[in-house]
C-alpha cells in the first residue's frame, strides 16, 4: 500500500499550478486545517556518510514520529508530484547556476560551499523539497496551515548554494506565488539559528516580499545580508528574552506588510542542546518549551489576522535522531493543535 496519496497530491498540485487557489478560498483561523506535505525522496540515504554533519535521516524520523504519535495519517499527506522545474527555480536563481548544479558541473569550490555530496538522487531530492514548499504554500492559501516536513534551505543565493542549501525554497515559493497572483504580498519569518541570508538577498529586490530573521548574531554566515527586519541575538539567549523580542518585532511587521501568506522557517538549531554549538560560533539556548511557545506565537499571530501560514522545518543538528525528530515535531504538533482548537 503506498504510504502517500500520490493521486490526491497530484490533483491538488495540478490545481495549484494552474492557479486555482484564489484569495476567495482563503480561510481564517476559524476554519484552519493542516495540509501535510512530504516525500520519502527528500532523504538520500543510500551511501550517506553517517558522520556527515547534515542529518539526512531526520526526514523519515520526523515523518514516522508524527505518524506514530497520531499527529498525522499517511493517507492525508500530499506528495509533490514532480521536482521543481526550471520555470520555478529560475525565478530565484540564475539559469547558469541551476544548470551547473543539476548537471554536476559546478566548479569544485562552488560544490564544496554547498557541502552536500552531489548525485542525481540528491538533485532530485533538493528539487522535490523546493516543490514541497511551493505545494505547502499553495495549500496553505486554502487550508489556513500547511507544513512541508522538509525545506528551509535559506542560505542559497541567486547564483550559488551554501550551507547544505543548493536552492532556496522560500524564495522560489514566494516569487512563484507573487508572479502567479496567488498572493499579493508574502512575508518570510525565519527563526532558524542562522540568518536567512539567501532569502533576504534574493527577495531584497521584490517589494511585495518582506523578510524577518531572528538569529544568533555570531552564527554563520559571517557576512549577513539585510532582511526587512533582522534581530541578531547574543550567544546563549534563552526562552524568556527570545520570546520577548519575538513579541516585540513580529506583530508590527505583520500589521505593516499585511501579507497574504507567511512562510515560516521553524528551524530548531536554536535549541540549547543542538550540536550547532560544537561547530558554529553562534548559538542560542532555547528549550523544548520555548520552541513550542515560539511556534505557537508565530502561527497564532498569523491565523488570528486571517493570514495563512506554510511551515518548513529548517535546521537542526542533534546527532541523537530521536531527540532531533522530537524537536522538529514541535511545530507540527503546534500546527495540529491550533487547527483542532479552531
Ligand atoms: Zn540553521
């Protein structure tokens, strides 16, 4: 029995591609439900070096955890029908870079900067992940909340990949929805421990897109880009101060920009026990409870304004896969709880 309803996903995806998700279908908090997006092919596990810093196994571990805990049923999951095509990728990336990465012909230093082993399966995986974020964005416009159980590849720039991120799913999805008129304004809220530098740079020339990044000031990348609003935090910032600053900065931006959709990067590498502190100069000290309050606050602020929200999982580097899956699961549990109580 197939784990995912490919047929349903394809029909939803086709409808979304054809622009049949309209503003009039936009639900508010009173009728939100969660659309789940995932593909087993996000993870390239064959031959994966278990010592690699990027925890490829986290994708299936997160999905299986959510199924086991009854947060979602495999039968309700939408799978991106096809990997993101060039017509989407070229909105955010140069054609030369897209071709170079997909063909495996980028210069060795450009491949090293991405930091993932190149293979045709990896190219398919990263293109599927971008398609998943775009599908989640489209689904959120009609359901209120959609969660792509992958994505958050926010370091990728227009003509270069970086930090395990070949393509920028958040920028691609934002620009696709704006170009198609499915959304008039988009806001990317990025709460990964690292700045959403690629997203900020790519979307800086698009006035209909705004970017919010709250991150550890000393974390990668060394050279930050300018988001619409950046909040750089000192190392070790804990729940209380983090949430205070989030409450201070996010609502005014939502009110000012009035987005039709929020794309939310719910990275968990800002957890105090994340392994990011072993290889990165910047780190934060959030707890599980702090992450839960953070995710609730972001989604509730969006839904209470009638703004749909599509989530991506972002970074998380714990080497304990159970621990990592449980942290990435938090935003999905919050999404489900918000939908259930609406
Ligand atoms: Zn990160």
